[in-house]
C-alpha cells in the first residue's frame, strides 16, 4: 500500500523549509492580497528577467559543475607554492577566478592555515574568492555589462592583493600571529584538495563517478542560483515600483565621497547574496545610483556580509577577523572610487 504524502504540521518542519522559496511565496501572496495589479506586473517582470538571464545561468552552472567533476578546482593548490610575494599575487589571481563558493572556502582556508601556509597569501585568496568566479563573471556581464564584470574581476584581484600585502606588512611587526581559533580543525574533506590534489581529468565523462558529480553539482547549483535570482528579480520589481528614483539619487547617486562611503557601509546589512545583488544593483543604477557606488556596494557586501562575517569570526582570532573586515572595507571603497572616476 502506498504511503500517504507527509503533511507538514510540525512547526519545526515548516521552519525547515527553504527560506528563499518561502520568501518568494510570501512576497507574491502578499501582493495578491494587497496589490493585485502589482502582483501581476511583478510576476511578468520576474519571469521575463529570469528568462533573459537563463542562458547565462545555464552556462555558468555548466562551468562550475565541469570544474568540480574534472577536478580542475584542485589546481588551486598551486597558488600556495613558492616565495611569499609570488604566492600572494598568484593567490589573489586564483581567488578572483576560482569556482569556490562562499560556503566551501571556509574549511579550505582552515586547512591551509592549519598546515602552516602563511596567512598573507591565504588572506589574498580569502578576500578575492567571494567576489568573483566564473559563474559570477558570466551573470555579472549579463546583468550589468561586460565592462562592469571585468572591473569587478580586477577589483577582486586588487582587494586580494591589498589584503595579502597588508597582512605581510603587519606580520613583520609581529602582528596577526596564530590566526586560527583554538580547536579549529584542518578543514576536513575540503582540506584534502590541498593535502593531496588529484589529477585533473579534463574528459571527465568517461568516469561514472565524475559524471555523477557533474550531475549533482549542476542540479544543486541551478536550484541555488535560480531561487536567488528569482527572489532578486521579484525584489527588483518592487524596488522599481515603490522606491522613488530621487531618493536613491540623493542617497548614493551623485558619486560623491559621502555617497560612496554610504554605499560601502550599506553593503553589509543590505547585501543578500552575490547573485541576488546583481539585478538589485542594476535596478539602482537605472534609478540613478552612481556606478562607482554600485561597485563599492557589491564588493563590500560580497566580502563582509553578515553570513560571511559570522563564518570568518568563528574561524579566525579577533585580530585576523578585524584585518579581514578592514581590508575588505578599504579595498571596496578604493575600488568603487576608482571605477566611478574611470566611467
């Protein structure tokens, strides 16, 4: 006899539902009750915007899944071999291009530090990694333009370089010793990529396990990215409908230093997710936000958003945590200023 479908009557199980999809449902249910016409407009806008970015989303998911299935992500181990200055430069570059997600980089950083890899190159990779990756580059180019995507990639590299060289200078003054908190492990399975990197199989489809890895990674990524983009486009539709353009222009729109500083500071609490921020920033720029302020908002939020900050605080000692936030803030402010001046 077939079992009956489970009814979610337990409040704990209800709360365990995906909060992103729950938020999407709440938004449209609320609109249907309070503003039915806006509900229809928001739905049309959300579906249209998602359809427009869907080809780029599929391409980015395929790239990330290929990197994982082939083992190309293990090449990141090479960023931490050689002289310290060379390691910093290469680690910043690899961080700006690596396919590691924000949830996967924390145990990897723990493994590197636990094995005695110098903090300077680790900090370079640590700061650059959340800001840009192949998926983020493709989606940024689709949403905000290729120029913005290239500039954000360069900024990610620059912020990583700033953090690595800054840590190196501070360590010469006997600061930032013993970066890990007591009891932090060596990174678990993520650390294995550094301890014993496996051979890259570019033609991974000949291996059944790698094919399964590709399928699982692609499935998880498409669900993760898709839900965040749908939520972001829904919020963008509401922002375009209810946020006055002159208010945005007064807050962060003229590109002045105070507005740029405000966008950098606001980036932390207002930042949802690297992918969700893309259409939101695009909408703000359309309403008058200065491009430099948009860049500073995305860079500051990408590194020091509340979830990322909590993870870093749990891993690193307070001086390292403060340095992480400080380099992220200064780097975002400088990069936003430079990008605003150039464009």
